[in-house]
């Protein structure tokens, strides 16, 4: 076994460093870049797709594979405009917009400006000025965040439709379908992952707040009397999900909403917040939506949406507990939490210490040299691992040190090196990304070895 190298760690990371790594290594690019970019939309490259897919797969695993009281749904992005009337989004899904009347004419969210003043110890109810140029600000105007488009070939009144601003409503309007076909009774949940769109006034901070993003939402329908118990349970379950995927406990907190922060549909909400480089910010919200949505859709559609309990003879509208997360925002938190720079034997390396299940590539297969049958052997190992469903990357270009560094930067947990001895002893060197330990292991059984490692409990090796 190789000796563990001396490691000096620096766990500080800025958003700029994350953006630079994401671009350099092909995780995320600004969208429409060759045309100068389009405000706050992003395209995911190869490793970004693999990472975000892993985040979504882990969410599905926790919602579907590990439980039998939740079913899946994939509803349309375009829905009947009445959905948004009933849900309250047409009237209520607004942010208070103020515009600078001075030099810069920039637009701001009034609530964000007041929050910033309060954080700096000032009076949030006092007069506010443009943070950019100090100019006077216009009175606040409520700005609806929904993107509007038109159904059919002619743009005219009466055919306006909206891109959904949350996936949740697709679940409520299918409640009856699921009740009829899924043979579930409360407590049970309906889970969905999909794109949502919001015409945010102040998007920014990379993929933290964008105008097009993916949500991972689950609506859990419960007997009204059990809502409090399930609200607490889901806060715990969702917090554990992040911790089990390696987020450091000291970087995660649960923050209950103040009354004046609650959305129009919620009687109580707690945010799971992560300490991003921009400060503590929402990662996911767990809301008690009561029977608000089912009542609204029942009233607006005229369809009965009650559940009839045959055992008790009771008919009622279930209450809903909703854990609502963002796939992009979660991917960002995992990237930030995993990012590390450290000195290894006098050289700096950047490494993503991602949970192996989240890592875009699980193993890099590396022939030590491009000769003496090593590439062929490495290719054969690569093929076997891929056939076992393990995402690998074959890399034969450049010095072995350089190849390790490249894999460290994309967070590949294991390096498999084929060397001069491999063809005689049937062994390869398995390098661990975090401990940097190198062990000789037999080729036979490699897929099982890695598959076993992927389901082991894992804790971030980073401190802090
Ligand atoms: N159905 C409830 C709902 O949509 P939300 O707090 O507005 O609640 C849930 O959104 C999650 O969706 C947020 O915690 C965040 O992770 C993600 N999200 C919301 N707006 C976003 C945006 N503009 N960009 C990226 N993610 C966003």
C-alpha cells in the first residue's frame, strides 16, 4: 500500500471559482454564448448533465425506490390557463419591482433591498435608494413572474397560456387520476421532476437563480389531522437526504419562515438553507399547503377532488405537505460543498470531493503507457465496467499525473491504472480521489468492488 501523501487543505471557495471550473471542465456554459449570452440561462455540458442526472436519480431513489407510498408523474409544462387562476399565480405570483429613477435605471426587488439593509443592521422600513448609483427609486409595482405565450398560430386575446412557474400544480390537477389508478390512500405522495420558468427580476449567482430551471417536487396528501406530524417528518427526511449525500452538517440549516414571508398557499414553511458563497440561502422549502390547492381546483373546475375513506365512511380533502427542491440549485450546492484545493507533495490540486454516487464519472481507466498491450487491456476493463452500468472514462492522453488532476477536477472517485505488471498478475492500481491511497486489486471482481463502494455510507472528507 502506498504511503498517504502530506495534504494541506483550503476549503474556502468563491462563486467565481465554481463558475470558472464549471466552464473549464464543461459542466455548465452560459447559454447562447456565441450571441453574447441570454440573461441568466445556462446550458449543461457533458459532466453537468451527468451530475444533474445523478442528483435527480438520487431524489427519485429516495422518493420511489426506497418507499412504497409515493408514485411518479410527468405532467405537461403548458396547462389550462384556469389552473393558474385557481392556484392564485395569476393574481398572487408577483414580486415587488422598483426601478432606479437616477442614472443607472436598474430594476431591483424591493424585498431583497430591504432584507440587505436589515442584515447590515439598518432600518428595513426606512427610505431606500438604488444600491448601484444611489438614485431615487420608483414606488414598488407588483410584477407577475409567469412567462406568457400563445396557443395556436395567431397571437390574440383569449389564447394566452403560461409556462408553468412550479411543477406542483400539474400534480394537484392529476390528483383524481392518481387516486383512481394508483390504488393509494392518504398518506401518499405524487412526485415529479421537470422544468419550471419564472421571469425573475433579479436572476443571478450562476445557476442559483435562473429563469428556466428544474424542480424536484413531491406533494404528500395526508388526513388533515396528521399534517403537523408529516410536516416535521418531511423536514427531517429532506435534511437527511442532503447530509447522506455528503453535504457538511455545519453548512446546512433548517429555517422556519416568518409569517410575512409565507407564500399565499402556505400556513407554515421551513427552508433548508445551505451556506453558499453568497451566504445562507434557500436550497429547498417544505411547506404545509393545507387543502388550499385541492379546494381551489375543486371550486374552479367543478370536479369533486375529495377522498372517500371506505373504512371510516369519511369524505375529506386531504392536506398537503410539499418538499420542493431545485435540481440546479442542489447541483450547485453539491459542487460548492465538494470543491477543494489542496497541496499534495508541493503541487496544488483542485478536487471535487463529490459523493461517489453524484460524481459524473465513477472511474477513470488509465493505461500507464501507450505501449506493451496496456491500452488494449485498459480498454477491455473499461468495456466490462461499462457493461456493468458503471460510468467510466478511458483516458490515455498525457502524463499519469496530469490525467489524475483532470479526473480530480471533475470529481472522479477512483482511478484504475494498468501498468507493466498487469498482464502478468491480473492486477491494477486503484487510486482513491480523497485519501490518495493506491492499492493493487485484481481485475476480476472490479465491477462488484466498485458497485459495493457506491452503496457504502459516505461522509465528506472536507472539514468545516
Ligand atoms: N411549489 C413550491 C415552490 O415552487 P419555491 O420555493 O418557489 O416553491 C422550490 O421553489 C425550489 O425551486 C427552491 O427551493 C429552489 O431550489 C428552486 N427554485 C425556485 N426558483 C428558482 C430559480 N429562479 N432558479 C433556480 N431554482 C429555483
